[in-house]
């Protein structure tokens, strides 16, 4: 696919044979993009002058247990190798993450968030619709985060469905898991641990649950998300980060003059 993208930059020609070959290459490239979107929910684009990878995290994050087929899911075992490939591919200059998730497996979501937070390449997240539950760590994991004005984020404590042992160790395990999430969120955003815990344990807002729903502007005011914005804002911020990285790399590669050379010059 990358070779085809390289060939895709060939200038239009008047020769009918070469023109047909170029058109067929463009069709193959478009088919590859459609397959990538269908199979992984992501796409690589270079139309804006920089090659970026757009990754979507939608529906419920599927972890160690397979969810019913009618559920819209993001499988974490599919996303992990993508993140590794993005970090290692020199041609890809940045990552854009589009989020519209109801949450899901806590450990799987936190694992993905840790991978994103540990990337050296420029990363930008954009919450569209919702970034609920474990989607909160995923949203703040990027180097810069945006949320649409109409989007919401639900903050609530860790819970578990199904049979549980009613022993103190179970409650202690829940608390330690909640502490891990709180530490990650506060480390990667501007919200304090006290404020985040208070929002999680709020009993005055949700009828059937404990927690808080933050709309776009409220999430920014709370320090959870960096800025309000849309797709164009997220892309602009990502391009700026890419350009800044290039300036830093070029300055580091530039040979430094010695004291003697400086004196002579």
C-alpha cells in the first residue's frame, strides 16, 4: 500500500496507456483504503501534506471476553499491533484518535491508553459523541486532547458484572484498580485527583448510577480535556506538533560549531 501511495504522486500524463495505468493504480489505492477502514476502522492519509494515521475507537472496548455479535466493538487485540506499527513506521508522522465509546473492559482500555501515552510521535485525540468510562483515560492519553461541544464524558467508579466474592479483598481490589485509573488520568490531564474522585462518586446526577456526566465545555473547565474543537482543530494541532518535531530534529542534526570555529567566523 505504501508503494502504491508513492506511485500515486506521479504527475498526470497525456499518453492513454500510461493514463490508464495511473487510473488503475488510483483505483487499487482506493480499494486498499476501503479494506483498511472495513477491517480495522482506521485509515492512513497524506492529503494534508503530512502522513497521519487516523484510528477510531467506537462502541464498546472488547477485552478478554468476546461480546455478542450485535454489539459494536473495538477489539483491543486489533488496536495494540496498530499502535506498535504506527510508532515504528518512519513515514507516519502523527496519530489522530477519534473517540465515540461507551467504555468497556477496564484493563484492556487502560492498556491501550498506556500505549498511546508512551508514544513519541505526535498524538491528538478528539471525543465525538461520547468518551465514557474507560474512554476517559483513552481521551487524555494523547499529547493534546479535544472534545466536540456536543460530546459528553461520563466519569464513574469501577464496577463489575456477574458473580463476585463478598469479601474485603474484592473491595480492596476494586479500590486499587480505581486508584490506577485516577493516577493515569490526573498524570495525563490537568484535573486533580480530589476533583476526579469527587466527580466519580457524585450521587446527585445519575438516576441509576454513581458519577457525573460532563459536556464538552464542562470537561475543558474541569481540566480533563485540553480544548473544545472539531476535526479541523484537531488536525491543525496535529500538523503543528509534527512541524515542531521536524524543527527540533533538524536543529539536533545540525553540527555544532566549536569555540575555535566560532572565533574564526
